[in-house]
């Protein structure tokens, strides 16, 4: 059985929630600590997942305000994992 890294599970889950409409553009993602609890992981996989989501154009961090889903996510951009 192949083990999926925690950060990849988080990215896959959040993008699936976007695709299904559970998360909508403009929504604020849970805080880092909330994501840690939700996925049962430490801070590093959450940070890595958030970096990947931003790099792919799904989210944008706003200092002191949180991480938000952005309109027109660039789904065609390749990402190095």
C-alpha cells in the first residue's frame, strides 16, 4: 500500500471541497491550528499544503486576516511536489 503524505491529503481534500462547492471562492480557510486538529497532523504538513494551494492559485494569504479562496483558481499550473 502506498502512503500518501499528509500535506498531499490536505491539498487533495481542500481542492475536492472547492470542486464540489463545499468551499466557495471568497471563503476563509480554517486557521492553521484548526487544520492541524482537523487532519491530525503537526504544523509542517499544514504549512506545506497552504504553500502548494497558494502556488496553484487556489488561495491567497492575507497577513493577519487568514487564507482565502480566490476566484479564478489557476488549476492548470504545474506544481513541484
